C-alpha cells in the first residue's frame, strides 16, 4: 500500500507514524516544498521515501496536510493525476472552500474531506507524535460525495488510529470550529501580545507567570503559516465569534467598572459549567 | 512547631502537605468556615487537628489562605491574638490592600505578605497536591516591614518547599500580576461563556473541541468565590489590562475585515516570541 503524505509536518508526520504502525504493508512517500523537512522526516523514519507530486499516479492513498490556502491549488492538481482507485484526503481546519473548489472535479469521488481534531502548538516533522489521534474526533464532511469503497478505506485507517468519526456538512463544520478552535487561537495570540507589549522586562513575565498563564497562552506558539490561511478562509465565521467574544469582555469590564461583583460572580459561576462539557477531553502538554 | 492553616483548600492544603513532609515536628491545625472541608482535610491527613480562630494564641505560624476580601477582616483579628513570636503569612493574589490595612497594626512586624505563584483550576481540600510549590516563584512584598527572625523562618519554609523568592513592592506586584494572571482568567472565562452561549447543543462542543480549546478555557473552571474578590481588589489594574486586550482583539478583527493577512501573519509571528519567554514554566495538567 503506497501512501503519499503531502506536507510532512506535525499533522502529516503524526499520521504517517501511526499508519506505519497499523499497516505493516504501508510504504510512506513524503512530499514537501521544504527540503529540510523531508530530510528530517526520513531521518526520523516518519517517511520511507522522498518523492515529488509528479509521482502521485502510483499512490493508493494521498493525504494532504499543508496550509489550507495551498490545499486549494494542490488538491485539484493531485486529483488530476491520481489513478481511479486512489483515495485523496485532506486534513485541514476549514472545509467549505476546499469542498466548493473540487465539487465539479471529474475525480470528486476520489476525495474525502476530513478534519482530525488533534494537534499541538508545535510544527514540523520533529513535532510529529505517535498516538496523537488516539481517542480523538475526526470530522468527515460530505461523505456521500466520496466513492463508497474509498471512504470505507479511510474509515478503516481512522478506526485503526483509534479515532471517533463524526459526519457534518462543510458549512456547519466551519461555523462550529470557529468557536471551539479558531477563536481560542485568536484569544491566546492576543493575550500573548497584550502581555508582551506591557511587560518589556521579560524577567518580570517569567518570574510571575504561572501554569495558568502558560496554559491560556499556549496556542500563541502556533504556526502563523498554518493559521493565517485558516483565518482567511473562515473569515466570516471568525469575525462573528470575535464580535461575541469582544462583546462579552466589554460587558465584564462594565460590570467591574460599576462594582457589580455579584453579577461578576454569577458570570463565572455559570461558565464553570464548562467543567462538565470538557470532561473527557484530554489536554496535551508538551512544555 | 504549631502551624495554623486558615482556609484548608487547594492552596492552604497543599502548603500543609509539604510542610508536614519537610518539618517532622510540625503539627498542623486547620481552621475553616466550611465544616465539610475541615472534616475532609482531616480525613486526607492534610491537617492533624481541627481548631478555631480563638486558639491562634498558641500558634508558631499562621498561614492565611482564604478569599482576599475575607483576609482583610481576618488577618487584623489574627494579629490581635497571636503571640509576639508568631509569624502570620497570607498567600493571596492581591497584595496592596492587605498591606495597606495592616500598615499601622501594632503587630505589623509579625506579618509577611506572600504570593506563591502556583495553583490549579480546582479548589477545596480534595484538590490539595504535594509538591505543588516545588520550582515555583514566591513573591514577597514589603519584606523590610517584617521582623528579621520571622521572615527568616518563612524563607526556611519556602526554601524547603523548593520555591524561588522574588521581592517586590505591593503596588508593582498587583500591576504585573494583573497581566500574567488576572487577565488570563478573564480571557478564559469569557471564552468559555462565548462558546457555551453559542453552542446550546453541548454534544457539538464536546465532539469538536480539542486539546487547544481545553487548554485555553481551563481557567474558566476556577472558583468564583476566590476570584470575585481578587478582581474587586485589583479593579483598576485589571480594567487597564482588559482595555489593552480588547483593543488588540479589535485591531485583529479590523485586519481580518480588511483582508490584511500579511499583517495578521506578522502579529502572530511576533507573538510566537512567547515561546522563549515561557520556556521553563511548567503547565500543570489535571484534566
């Protein structure tokens, strides 16, 4: 089974590691526009061979794990060149535009749009981890547009990696994910910015910052190359979440200003409910 | 050595556990207005005896770990009643008001204002942890106002618990801590609120939320009883940090709206610098 990983970073690299473990007959071919990443991925035994996009005609499965703007160009090209039985999957954080762009492609039925909800704040092949996907959710969009045999092949892989599957249309995916993922990244980046701007003397930050700050600002370490195109593609939804977030922050500020501490208490008490919601989600710590 | 812990929750309970391990002659007396917490603390061997505030006359050391508004009332009372050689310490997240309120107290030199930068999002005696303070920073304010022998006794304890000491005046403490701790709590609480409000169907949150969201929203599990008075006491500084945070979020929103993605990339790239700043801070995960 020849599996091509396009983009051998955290996400693609971690998939490669688990697929190699789960499928003994898998040969992993790596493609990346960063030669250092390819060499590193080979050195770390994440991939077996380095190859180029021209060779995808030989692939049984192609997994595209690159920034979502580049995916819009690369995935149609890959579909042009793969064989009739090849499964092409993307794993990006936005789903509407990619589904839209390939909806009339002659090989649409070779494509499956997925979003494994897993990751860390790190990037590149050195960040790849075994078992990253174990116990996590994978959101699959427009499954009915993928050939039955090919989505079956995909489900077999995700099942062996220990993932839960959830089906969703692309627009709903992008709307919900703006709340539970994209907004968190912005809140974290802007928190980091606010503190860095103020605390010119970094020693002060280091000494006084505890585990709470580290946790809240963790996502501000994420890759701008990966995240800029995500915000671009999901702009409308992200602006909506940001408006609601800013509104809530301003409301909290007004309560503070008005000394309305009973209401501040109530706001926090109500939000404590997040405990029950999050039970079961494992926080990944790599600091 | 008779050590009285006033407030046998996460912070006081964790101190008690480590002090018992470090000082074999320590007898820990617990005081709390919550009888269930006292019973639980005794059951968990966090405290040796249950007692009341009237008995502090017998104490060698009193550690006050209760909400910071209650501290303002309780600490002067404790100082009224302790012996001349007793060390009284508080461990609250705000320092200006407590230092102000006791500045002319006849037993001012028996008091030491401290803030160990450690904790989790949980509360109560069941949340108490051994080694919580190991490797963490303890900020000590106005050390010159404490009797030399008594601050020496405090430093011996903190040293045995593995803490780094940093001296600071109370006003500076409250200003800096607003950025690296209090603002994080508000950003996290309001993020939780925004997502809960939107995602009425909790199953959607649970399925789609990953480790990133869990990490960013972790502090929204914190105790409103503890945090409301902290925001009240540090209101001016907190409003200032909130204004800067909201300003940065609005700026990011405008960049998005204007499709200025090169600037969005630059904002994130600059903030990635938080990686270097945070190196060495351990994130505590208990999910």
